[in-house]
C-alpha cells in the first residue's frame, strides 16, 4: 500500500506506551464553528503490556491512517481494552472501524459514556464501566481512571498509568494546531502552543472553567506524580508537564483581569468612530484596552480577550431594529459560555431607527450583568453632549477597573 500521509507512524512516550494520533489539516472549522488555520491533532495512544490497551480513537475520516499507525506496532486484533475517555466524535468516530477488527476487546468508560456510546454507535463489544479512581492491571502497568466531569462533557474521565506517571488528560490541557511530527513539548515552539491552547480553551471549554479548576485540584489532591501529560489534542508535555497546567490554571481562575475589551460591529464606520473615541478616552485614563471589530476578528480570538476582561464593552449599530447580527452572535456566546465577566458597558448608533442598543441592554439585563452608566446611544456622529457622555462612561469603566 502506498502511504500518502505521514513520515513517522508513531512515537514512543514511554517504554510500551505509544502516541498513534493523526493530524487534521483539512477541516476548516472545528465543531463547524471555530477556525483552525494551523489544523488540529486527534491524539490516540497505545499501551502494549501483557494486555494491550488503546486510549481513544480519532475522528472518522482519519481512521485508516490511524489504523496504519497501530499496525506498525501490533496487530489491532490483539487489542484487549479500548479506553474511551470522552464520547465526542472527534475522539470516537473511528470506534466502529476498530470494533470490527478488535473483536475481543472490552470498551472501558464511565457509566454516562455507556449510554452515549449506545446512542452514537451501539457497538457490539463487551463493555466495562469504571468508577472514579478504579484501577485495572495490564500486567506490569496499572491504569487508574479519574472521572473528570465536564472536561469536556459530563461523561469524561482521564486515564493515568501509575508506574509511568503519565496522565492522559483528554480535552483538558489540549490545544488547536496540528503536530506535524513534532509531538512533544520539547520539539515545538511553545509560543504557538500557548496561543492555540488558549484559543482552544476559550472556544471549547469556557462554560466549564470551574470544572478545569476542580479537575486541577482533584489531581493535586490525589498526590500522584505526573511525569507526562498526554492530552487528546496538541502536544504531549514531557519536559515540563506543569507548564500547561499552570497556564490552564491561570486562564480559568475566577479573578478577572484589569483590562477592558471593546467588541463592536459597524456597517459604515459611525459605530467604529464611537469605539475608537471610547478607546482613546480609556487610554488617556490609563486603562489597558483590547478592541475587536466583530466582522473581522474570528470569534474564538474575540473570546480570548473578552472572557476575562474586567469590563466588557459592547457596541452595536441598529440593524432591522435589532443589534448587528454578528454582535447578536457574540452575545449568544456570552450567554452560552456563561462568561465569568459580569460588568458591561454599552454603546451604539441607530441611524434613523432605534432598537439595537436597547435590545442589547435587555439581553445583558436578562443575563444579570451590571450595566455601567451612561449607556451611549448616538444617531451617527456624536454631538458635544454625547461626546461628554462617552468621557463619563470611560471614567466609570476606569473606576471599575481600579
Ligand atoms: Fe476533543 Fe470534547 O472533544
């Protein structure tokens, strides 16, 4: 068979423990939502001991390549356990393929995952549901299963090899970005990883920040050694596993940052002028400001700057008597992702008909945000009086960030 895809089929993580994941350079939108210009990896691992355990599968279209990776190490028919840390199809949609080959394997997952598996695939293999902290022996290696609800779904768990001190952390500590045969943290420029892991976290896991904090605490409380963190997306951390833990901890902690983020829409530039005017006033008051035109910054990058802002500032023109559609989509993210920030300032233009800012106000009131005064509503170009209102709003924002 001619192989068109990879130079290296697998990488050894520890003796008998192999990375067998794949890179996706074709999907444009992860979850059909989030741009992934640098691709993404679907990580899967194989543990070859007296028993053979497979940890996770990969997204369906990459199944053939992934099975090739397995075959480079062992005959997949010899797999004894298929461990499914998480049922989302980017981790499981090759399960039906491997199940046809590894016909003697037992699927191992949580009770909640069992229900999902039956709904998604109804695979005719044996299954074993595991309790939190339950262990199984593979011979010389012991696996411990650590339930990690909402990292990223309620059924999720992590798997830990006690003897090797390797934590397979699933979505937690993951990153966007294909690996391009550079699988380990010591082989990659971590500046890129930092940016893509924060974007991944913001896009996928913002709703579950408190579960990230709980997960980190839980693993700390277990007192287990961690030599390697092997997530299901992005690099494996063997040089400094705490590097990614510390970053996830920092990005999800409850305390917000002392900057303001302006997210605004504009059709013909009048609302843009308001945004710039407000930004200048804030800078004059010594406030750090991040600014995004919602039409031109990809949503996940907007989220990175908006989620942890001490004050969120949202500006919209009126469009069909409602907020600008892309701003509406952003507010939907604010609501759906249960932003930790709860203080907002609002501004907008209305041209000839009102409604945009008023409806934005209603939306944030419903979400129980504190809305700083004054709320700025301008027809097109601000009058002197309206410019003074902008100065007052800047002062209120600066005061809140002190
Ligand atoms: Fe990588 Fe929640 O799936």
